[in-house]
C-alpha cells in the first residue's frame, strides 16, 4: 500500500510543471503545504529543494483527498520568506473559501541536526488551540520518532513564513513542521520515511476528529 501510494505520488512530482505552484482541491478542514519542494531563491542565492515534502503532501492527498498546495517550478522566489507572494495569496483565498481550520506547512531539516522533528508555532502565536501541538507531537512519538522539539530551532515567527502569514491573514491554526532529512532517505532499509508518513496520517486523522 505505502509503496504504491509513494510511486503514484512520485509520478505526480515528476510530471511536467510550468506553473509556480499547484493546489489540489480536497475535502475536510485540514490542509498541507510544501513551499520548498523545489529550489528557492533567497538573498541572491539558490537554496536546496526539499523534495520529500512535496512527495509526502501528494501521498496524503492520494490517501485522504485532503487539500494540498505545493511549489511546482523554481521561479526565483521563496514562498516561505517573500513578503509579496502568489503562493500565499492563492493559499489564503483557498483557506477562506473552503473553511480550512488547520494548516500544516511541511519542511525538511538538515540531517546533521540533533532533533528529528521541529514543531514551529511562533512560540504559540500561530496555534490558538494548544491541543493541536500536543496531538501532533504525540503522533510522531507513538510511531517511534523521538526527539520531537517545539520551536527549536525554528519558531516560524518571521511574519512572512507561510504559517505565520496564514494565521495572521486567515485566523487559523498553523504549524511549520520540520522533518529531519535523515528520516526521509530513499533507502529501502530506512524505515524513517514510513514512520513519518504514518505520523502525518495520524496527524490528519486526529486533527480531523478534533473538529477544530
């Protein structure tokens, strides 16, 4: 099952792009975002892509038909940093028009970092319901992923991050979820990817059940 969904999501990721980003419509009040799944441009430099975040978002859409948004093409921009950004403009419209209550913005951490998961909340500002933080944290711990940190090292407090901006503009609960890249290696012996995916599935189900 996992192998099949991952293969189908990979085909979507490898499909010819063109547009800067895409939104896949879905059902429910929980949405996933992957603004860094292609290269970004920040302060005159190219930053590495975080492709597995886009893959995970596509897998979640295939599994649950939940709405997602992800970057598709490098356009010399950074949707998680730029003040004026078509990605965030389109996302805010979708959130308001489809009654989205919670956004999980997916990112990758360098494999050299000690933490496996970082839950960025803007020191609580971007998440009005503290149960959400505990629910997300517990999903990873229960799937055998330890070292789950909150607001360390990334708080997502910069006002133009996707999560901070969507909380401010739309008034919804937003988390910037950073995943250690060591968990996402394309290695059949590495069980980290499966654990991350199961954790995200659990997050979606648990947050949906909470009826935010």
